[in-house]
C-alpha cells in the first residue's frame, strides 16, 4: 500500500496548463516520465533542478486534501470507493484565472480572484475523508508547530492533521521549492511568467477529483485515478 495519498486538482491531459507543467518541471505527472527542463537566464540547468526538486517529484498539481496516511482500520479500496461516491455529487468549479505569485520564498500559480466554491470543495474533501486519515505523528506535529502557527491554525492542525485547511485554505499550484536567493527567485519568476502566459490566460475548470499516491515521502507522486464529477 502506498505510504501517502492526497486529493488534488491536476490539469487535464494535453491541456496548455499540463503542457506548461511538463515543460517547467521536466516531468509528466500522468506518464511519470522525466524530461529536460527549460533554460533559465542566470540559472544553470543543475541549479534549476535543485530549485524545483520536490515540485518535480510531486508533479504539477494543486492540493485539495493534503497528503495523509490511511489509518490501520481503513483500506485503500474503502477510500477509493468513498472517493467515487463523493465525486458523484460534485459540480465543476471554475477558477477565473491564475497568476504567478511568490508565497513566502517559493513560486506558485494562484487564483487572481478568491473562489468560495473552491474553498468549499477543499473543505469538503478534508471533512469527508477525515475518517481515513492516520493521526499525525509527533515528528510531523513538531515540524508544523515550528512554523509559528496562529491559535486557529494550531486548532486546525490538532483537529484535521494540517494547519492550512477550512478558512485557512489557500489554493496554489507550487512550481519551485523555497528559493532563498532573491535574484534566483526573480529569475525563476520571470521565466515562469513567460512560459505560462498562454496556459493561464483562460479560466481553469476543476472537473475531476484526482487521487495521488506515493510509496514514501522521497518517492515521486503518481496519479492513482482521475474521478469525474457528477453521475455518469
């Protein structure tokens, strides 16, 4: 059984956004193939690989329910059956437009306009699948608490196993790891802005609940299944 699962938005195959993700990260999350990454002014090929190491391993996606381990009293089949049933009652969610943003010290695509429907979708993903989640271990709990969480975020961590859920949820599609150097961050931002221009020009629609999994925290994430919204 894979060590961790997550529920995410993954762009449709062969969409402009999927093509951009494959180009920038040098990895296709569907086929799990790796490719050469683009040339970025001021940054060597090897350095770009370092700056995007974890994002390339995860593939292009935006998390709805953060990665979790399935508790011993549940099963993968039960989790997937619930995902299929849940998806039947969902309707497509539109993100009017994405933009390139810096969050802390990493670069990501974020919505230009806040979406209540998107927050609601993510919150429901957290609630519905909470029974499958194994409690956060002491090491993970300690790591999150080092982030200087607010009182409310600490409450979310204790109750849901992750501090940035419910009202604290912010949708984003990460494109780099933390970049400490201001100039490197600026160079990557410029490159991403140019490469993603066509891909983020139009609204994005979430029409599938995508189940991701990885065998260990150091292994690449892969798609288990794309589950379409609505009854089919």
